C-alpha cells in the first residue's frame, strides 16, 4: 500500500485534522455514518471536516462525529479550493466515493494531506497514498468501513444510526398528533434517484387505499419536485391521507421517525428511515440487494424477479406490509 507519493505519509499520532469527502447522495451519506463514528472514535482529538453535497449540509451538521461541514457548492474554483484545503493542514483525507470520478480524488490530493485514502479505479489511485479496489458486491456500509483499514483502524460491522435533533422531532410529533395506541401511522415515499427505481404512482395509490382499509393513517412524503406525484397518490388512496413535504433532511428524519412503517422505493429516505429505527417495506428493481438493502432486521425488500420495478405487483407489496 501507499505506492504513490509515499514521502507524503504522516504518522497517525501526529494527525489533528481529518478530511472526509462524501459528495454524492443521501443514501450514500447515511451508509457512511458507521465509518464516521468509528473514525472519530479512533481519532477523538482530531477535527473532522466533511465535504458534502449542498443539500446534505443540514444533516451533516447534526452528526456528532463531524466537527466542520463544507458544502461542495462553496468550493468555487481550483485556486480557492486548493487554498482553503491547504490552510486546513489536514493530516488524513478520505474520499468515500465508490465510482470512477476523478473530481473527489483531486480534492483529496489538493488537501495536501499526508495520508489520502480512497477506492481505486479510473486513475483515482494515483491521487491517493493508499487505495483499495471497490467491492461492488459488498454492502455500501461495509465497503465504506473498509477504508478505515489503511489508516490502521479495524472496522466493526454495525448498522447506521441517526437521531434527529430533539427540537425538530418534538415539533414534528406535536404536528402529527400521533401517540402510542393511536391508529398505525404509515408513510409512503414514492421517490428514487433513478427512474428505474421508482414504482408506479398508481400502484402506490392502490397500495395506500388497501393499507388505509386496515385502519391505518397515511402520510405521503414529497421530496423536491415530487408534490404532484404525492398529491396523485393521496387522491388515489381515497382516504384522509396527508401530503407532507420537509424543509430539510433533519426534518425528514423526524417525520420518518414518527412513522410506524415506511413504504418506499430503494432510496435515500429508505436508508434514513432505517437509521432512525423505523421499519420499512421497499421495492427494488435492478439494484443489487446485497449492496443496497436497508440495514437491520425490521425491513422487508420486495425484489422484482425481472429487474424491472414496475413488474412488482401491489398484491406482493401489500402482502409484505401485512407480515
């Protein structure tokens, strides 16, 4: 290991500032929470700075193992970016992306960190002192944890956990008016990053109608650009379902925690629901369940036999919900 630029390596005992780069999506970020927790446990004295996608800023700022957050959008150009990273005096940098993009590998290199760790592929390894080949068959949580090994940390398998800020959670619970012993509160989230991950809204509507027929109360959760779809599902469900949008991801986490179960596609909110302890029933089309299923024992994944998510029947998802 440390094949490239070995003269820049720094001993772990000298490291006081650590950079973590996670500039992709919500599900990836949630799957990185065990990594961040164990990194901070190994370097309790170090300041951990996370570079994240802009929309992840709010949740990143509520993660105890992150000390400083820098949204990717605030890095305006190579000169400003390089200057800011060098002023950070990072001793250790991790690029958590498991893909072939060079951009984040370049950010790690620009940081000037003596140890730079990430996944190889597409020439990314030339910008790291330590690199690992990505194992795409391994769950994203475990794959990300493996990046701790070159830093001398033995990772421990664990599931992501996230606690919404108490004030936001209290406000959401008060708004929902849901208390133990009330009717079951079921959330439906119809979104997904790729179209191939999104189950047909009409099927969600029919599923919602059947669930409501069992005496449950429904909340259809609308992400950015999903309000029209959520309203259509609410109408198809033919009951007193409500549409709920959220101002930020910590608020979304609080809404998910208020539910008894979330029905959804394979998506970031699915992973977030699992992290706050809410059981999920999710659809899965072409995605590999070994790599992307929600972590924990209270989740049911309904996988398409054909790889096409719309081939999953309402009967099959409703049967999974009733288990």
